[in-house]
């Protein structure tokens, strides 16, 4: 049974997969004196449980998986370390300070890398969710009033929560979420419902219960977590209302996910900016989390032609602050708050947020982008150019800073530098909206018109069928799962059956499917006006005589099948190939297609 003396130790460590309690007086004494450093914790753990091992097969697996989980969960800013303890005990645990440990005995029960990924992600979740600190706060406030049963219930709730977020983190890092279920089943099949070391200390839920809950968490992921990805795509396409809706749905299931609060704030900020008619000349981006997608929220090109106040951005500010609540060392919301401050002419506030972001990550591209915006809005064009130059030096494949650098030179009457910078920009971005702006500015500076070399004279797709375009249809009669633009809703139901869920806004209905993962857009009369395929299926998108494309195909196939896009946009790690005359669009990332869509031509 747990005693109040044992409970006290939970104030400075937290068990991740199993439950055990330290009785070494050195831990207790250290706690009384001061908070031990990470190195001191390592020494105490090594003395209590066994020597650390380095470079072994098991340790290399722990390090690799830990690195991947931290990266894709979005917590590279946290001071988290993983160490492997030579011990036959089947266990793993983590302290609130980010020290995580895995016993070599755990590998006796692990059959796949996915199972290890779940264990590691579960540990990280305890650290991220600050379970140890919350337990300490509970004991500090209530002291001896806390009963054993209350503490057990508290601990079980935290275990389930760590399982849920551990599954989310492991999926986002590319591991199979069934690793959680498989590992729990392995332990049960070996006759264990709890860790062998501490089977009598049942403060954790048993493995059978956790296996069942893991199935539920996995199902919830596929129902809810995709809304995060939908939200990012909606941000990219400028549908901010749908982006807000998507991130809010995601937060219903994962209310402690900092990236979702940041992106929800970005969507709210973007929506309000558009409604208020904010017009900027610079290519200024908000800092969208997780996938490095940076959405251009400003459509016009008159610098400083806007009037907004903090009241316009209350909801966005609230979500950025929630993101900071869950991670005070998270620079993206600070950058976004700085952007709002510049927009509202609060330059003191902007400088404060920028300084904080710079302290956390002085090598972050977005920080210098908004710093340049901050200077440009005060007509300090030389300082703006310096900031944009630093951003460009950090990422020479990202053209936004180069675009803004050219404008800064132009506004500062540095004609030669502006001309050469616009030309360099066009080498990176030869087509699209911003390439056209660059050509307009070059024409003003040099008196010479620069043509886009990638747009065919006809303005049509190479090898496109020679047929008359029918208004409201896709030029190629493209289809997804046998459904074309202009088909009636009954045909969609016949082909795909009822959607997983539906949404209606301003006369437009969206049907969302999970198997296959498709979004269908219907107009008020029930006709299909657009479709997006998010995951690979048997047929992909049929493009008539041109052939077909599918999610997962190599990016090179887009040009091979369709030729150069009439509208190609680079957004962070994503590229969008848009063929407006044909009525279809392709998104790619990391060299492969990640989504394809068709839409009606007006």
C-alpha cells in the first residue's frame, strides 16, 4: 500500500510506464536542500538502479526513437534526455526536469520499434504535460488531506492522458500506433497486469484496461487528429473559417496541444485581417506550427493601408497565450504576437515579443522576417533590409525574405541592389503571384519587361485534350473515385456511401470521408464543385487522356503527366501546383504528392 511518505516522492519524479517509489534517503535530502540538477539526478538514478550504457544496440534504439519523437511532437526546445540503464527489470520512467530512463530489461518484452516508440512517447508526454509538477502542486496545497485512493485516481488519470498523447506523438513521428496495444498485450500474455517489480502497488491502471483505451485513442486520432492537417491545408488555401473549425475540432480531443492553439490563433488572425481589409506590400507570414507552412494572409500591395486594434484580435491573442501556457519556451506564438503588435502600431510590445523570441531561438527565420516588418512599418528601411538579409542567410531556399529584401532596397532608393535582388528572387520563384509583382517592380526600375519562361504561349496544359471547356466542369473531366465535378450528391452517396461527418457554411456543404480519405464540396443545389484526396487509394485522380496521379507518387510525376503549372506556389515545405484552366490542383512535400484536388471552373 502507498503511504503518505511514499506519496511525497511523487513531488520530484514521475513514473511513466510503470509505478515504483524511491526510498533512498539521498533523494529525500536533495529535495529538502534544493532542486537537484539534471546531472545530479543522473548520478542518483545510476546509484539506485544501475549503470548507464552507451552505444549498445538497445541504447542506439532509445536515442534514435527519442530524437524522432521529440522532433515530430514539436518539442525540440525542451531539455529532454534519454539514458539506458543496464538492468533486467522491465521498466522505464521520467522526471519532470526532462531526464528519461529506459531499463534494458524492457527490451525482453519489446518485439518492434513501434512498441518502443510508444513507451518513449509516453515518457515524453508526462514531461510535456507537467504531470510531476501538477502532482507536486496537489500535494503542496492539500498535504496530508490527500488520501491514497485520491492519489491513485489522480495517477491513473495522468497515465491514461500520457497514453493518449503518447499515441499521438508516435503516430506523428511515423510509428504504428498499434505498438501500444501490442506491448500491453505482450505483458498480459506473460501473466502481468502491472509491472513485475511493483505489482502490488496498483496506482496505475492495469494493462488490459490500457490496451482497450489505446484502441479508443487510436480511433480518436483518425477521427479528430486529421483535423490538424486539414486546418493546415485550409490555411494554405486561404479558407480561414474552415481552418478555425478544423483546429477547434482537433482541440476537442487534444486540448493540451500547443501547436493547435498557435495555428488556431493564426487562422483567427488571418480571418480578421482579411475582414478588416489589411493591405501590405511585404510578403509577411504568420508562424504556423508543426509543418512549416507559412500562409500569405495579405492580398493587396499598399504598404500600411490598414487600421486595426487589439480588440480585433482578442481570440487570436488568447490562443497564442494558451500555446505559451503549455510551453513558455515556444517561439512561434511570440512571433505571432509581435506581428499583431506591429499591425496595431504597438511597437513597444512588438519589440518585447521579438526580444523574447530571439532569446529562445536566435536562428529562427520567422523572427527576422517579423523584425524586418517591424522596421519597415517605421520606415527604417536599412534596418529592415538587414533583418531580411539575416532571414535569407538562414534559409536561402525560402524566397519570402528575398522578396522583402528587394522591397526594402527599393523603398530605400537603392536601385541597383533592388534590381539585382528582384532578379535573384525570380530565379527562385519564376512564376506565380509574387513573381508577377517582382516583374512589375523590375519594369519600373529598369524599363524592361521580364517574361515568365515557364508559362506556355497558349496558357493551356501541354497535351491537354482539344475540347471545348464546359462551364462549371473540369476541363479534363477529372475524377476521384469515379466522381466528377458536376455530379449530383446521390451519385456521391452511391459511390462513397454516407460521409463520416458533414459541415455547411454559406450554402456550401463539405462531406468528409475517412476510408478513402476524401473531402467533397457540394453547392446549394447538391452538385459537386470540388474534391480533395488526402490519402492514396486504388485509382488516385484520373486526368482523362493525360493519365492519373495519386497521393504518394513522386513529385516529378506532376510535371511528367501535366507539364508546368500555371500557378505554382511554394509554402514552407509544401509546393502547390495549380492548373486553373483544367480545374485541378496538386500539393507536394518532400518530393512526393501529399494531396490532389479537382474543382469547378467558373
